[in-house]
């Protein structure tokens, strides 16, 4: 699968959740301490923009998350989708936090992982279905394993917590990321 294909697999269910958030729920607290649902979408937009524009991409003006978080997300992710279809850009090499890599590899390893985890956060904040599929949990676990101690760097995840007794797989995975399912 290409980076664009993997992005679509993460983006489509995230966009469905974002589009389903009632207008009155955007200010609901999310599982991310100090952030509401709107802040989670803002984080996704801003971190992806920072990474991609830092690698030479032109994503145009930043959409206004405050005015309409769902519209801002759709506008942003459409631009990202188009950009990730450019295999030359996706293959651009650079020196990352963990050594030499490509734009596509970093986007796949971190930013798609971030979209899965934050889809759950937005859904929880809005009282929507927050279940992650087994293949998504596989990706979240693999990402957490690959990050090692960097998983708990400031701004990534809170320290893991003990899962609830009899927690299912999703509950155990999310507890590792400092979230209570």
C-alpha cells in the first residue's frame, strides 16, 4: 500500500467521526488533558501542517478550526491527500528524530498513528462510537513499540496507566497511551 492508501484508511473513519460531532460537543473535554474536541482537531491540523510545510509542501492557508472544526479538517485533509499522492514528495529524504528517513515513512509511522489515536479521543469527547478495529489496534501497538521511550516525551502521550480489571484489548492498548477506556 502507498502512503496515500494508508492515509485514506486512517482519514476516512476519522473524517466520519469529525463530521458526526454535534456542534454543541466541540467544547467537550477530550481524553487529552486540557484539550477539548476542537483542540484535538486543531492539533492534528497544525502538527501535520508543521511537518509537511517543513519539508517544502505548500498547503495553502491554515483552515479556521475555531469557526468550524469539521470543515477545517475536511479542507486540511483534502490538501494532505493530494500531497501524499505525489510519490516524489513522499519519497523525499531528510534526517528525522530517529535518523535518515523519508516524508512518507514519517507520515506513516507517526501522523497516521496520531490520526487513529485522536479519532478515539474526538469520539470519546463527543460521546460517539470510539472503537478501533483490530488492524488499527495492531498499528497503534506497533507504533507505540517503535517509539520506545519517545512515546512518553512531552506532547506525545501521558505515561501509561494500569488497565481496568478485565479490560479488552482496546482498553489495554489505550491504557498504555495514558488513556482510560
